[in-house]
């Protein structure tokens, strides 16, 4: 049985996006009397095709706002076929230790885009047959993330001009989307990312490649604007704060990250809803094709990966679909899943890392343990010595790990201090990996372990022998190269600045 999924190809250039985006707008979007919440949730793509001038109204600006939501959903969760991981979450998971790409048992070397990503063999400007296939995959995700930037900027301009009476938070939301897409680009792709700018109702300006640091700092500035504009919406404010904290974390500004998210409630979640007859992940179930295009949860992938399955950790509980294919239980449905892309748990993990960076190991451990259980400790007599007492941990009711799960995650036994700086950092990142599993965070974290904590790439990323025949080796790449198409169409862009973490 093969589960079928749908994806939409991303346009190659900014100009093509504008034509496509405007053609998809529908007349008659009613905004009078709508609450802000209803506007935030509404993101069904209209089926009508109308004159591109339809956005030049208040209702048209709302259509552009809704289209930006759809662009984000597509960029994060839509899966392409034939080995092309046409979503950020998929590509980042395969490159990291979260997901193992299952190649046919007779395959000795990578032979399709997902296999190259899984094997970390990702050369830049490779015009061989395999290189062209790889570039197509890198291009799909690259274009999808840029489409989010472009859609958000179009909506920002339209709301400002044609919807002056709409809540200012809608524009703030779009600034946060634009920044979020830039952060994701900085986490998955090499240093040297072009940020072609679309000027509302005019044209577009091509740019040079910006370093990872420059991309992140530009995102921080966009989020400053988002926070000002969204002052009347707690939901958007919290989202923008978490996204800004993520940018600061990638920059190594742990103080700023903790400050950005300090007011985010621990129970807060920002979810993306999928409506394309697909799940956020594709697990292909066709044994007759030797698991072509199939994935399984990673488990000690490449000797360095975390034991997501064998650890028995409830946050990464696995469901066996068929021998050798493990599916994450946190995704509870087929075709109508939700993905948490920002949460109060993520915010608390940022604050914990800040405390660790300051040497406040007691508070760091307390934060991690508060996340792991809502239970308590009880005092009871020690067996054989009534004069002494021990404390016993009570699991409590736990937390809701994912919106698709019907019951909360039970409390997890508290951690103990490993006692040395190296192991504390490892524990911090393991907790992030388990809490944020398959939500698009692990790839950025693995790069941070190399870039900020001076771990060797071979200690962080899958390494050693690759594939079922173990005839190939994992490569040394920790990011995707920008697609060659960008150099062909952007006269200011000359490719990656470097391929470092």
C-alpha cells in the first residue's frame, strides 16, 4: 500500500510568484464583523480564479494574508515524490539524525535527492546527472521558503494600503512569517543566502548572498517590527517572541534569547494545519518497491545519532508500520495533522540554555525537570529504618506533547546533573531533540553544536558507513548548497560563501 500525497511545485522566480499568487485570490472575502481569531485561522485556498487586481481592496488584502499562511504550510510540510523532500521539515530531518531514508537493499551509493541528503554528500555546483537531481530537491525547499517571504511581504503591503482599518497585528504576523522563513533558510542552507526583495506593487530587487549571521540579524529587525505591530494580539506576540528567540539562539546571544521569550506561557503552542490530504511526513509503505521513497525514524543514525526509538522515550514513541519502518506516534492522523512550530516548551528550553551558559546549573536543571513532569515528590519511610525518609517521584498528569494526541504525555522521571560542562551541553541538546522532535529544529541545533560549542562535525552528524551495503561513506556536508538556478537568474549572486556550520 502506498499512501498518496500531494504537493505544489514552487515557482522559480519572484516574478512568477507574483503572477501565481494574484491569480489565486478570490473576490468576496468578508471581513466585516470578523474577529481577529477567525482571520488568523482562516487559510483555505480559494478555488476561484479572478482578476489579479482583486487584492486592491480590504478583502483582497485578507486573501493575500491567508495565502501567506498556505505558503508557510507548503514550505514546512508538503512532500514531493520520487525522492524529493520538498519541505523544510523533511529535508532538515533527513540531513540530521531524526529520520533515516530507506534506500533499496541493493543500492550501494546515493542515487536520488533524498539519499544524497541522508548521506551528507551535497556538493555545490555539481552539474552531473546526480547533481542536477540533487539541485532540483534543494531548489524545491529553497523556493518554497522564499515564497513564504514573498507572500508575507505582499500581504504586509496590501494590508497597510488597502486595509488600514484591519487589526495592526495582521501586519505584525506577516513580518514574523517573513523573519521565520529567513531563519529556516539560515539553518538549512549554506552561508551566502540571497534575499531578493519584492517591493509591493512595483518590482523586485535582486541581492547578493548574505552570510548566516547577516540573515539572522535581518530577521531580528523584522521581528522587532512584528512585536510593535502585534501588541494587541497575545497569540502573535508570543509567536514573534519565540521566533526572535530562535534567531538570537542561532547567533549565540543566549541572554537576548531568554529575554525575548521570558513572558511566553509554557503551555503556549503555535500550530500549522495541513489541508492537502497529506501528513507532515511521508512514510511510503510499498514493500514491492523495496521501500522506495520511504523513511523511518532515526535510531542511532550513523553511530552518532540519538536513540529516538530504542531509548523508549515517550516523546519519540514509535509505531511500527511494517518491518523496518517506524512512524512517530506524535503524528496522530493521516491528512489532517497539526505541526507545532513554536511553543512555550521551546521558550523554556531557551531559558534553560541561557542559565547553563551562565553557569547556573541548579536553575538549568530545575527548568528541564519542570518540563519533564507536573508531578511531585512525596516523603515516605526508608525500608528498614523508620527514622529515615526517602523521596519518591510521582509522575503526575504530564503534558500534551502534540495536538494530534488524545491524551497527555505522562510525566517523565527527573534528570540528574551529569556533573561536567560537556555532558551538560549534551543533555541540554538531547532534551531539545526529544521535546522538539520532527518540528524543524534539530538541524539548526546540530549546526549550533558545531559552530557555538566547538563539537566536531563527525561527533554531531551521522558518520561512518552509509547505506544497506555499507560501501559508501557519509559525507562531510552539514547544510544544503543553494540551488544552481539562483546563480543562473541572479546576476548579483555567486554561490555559497562557505559550507561551514
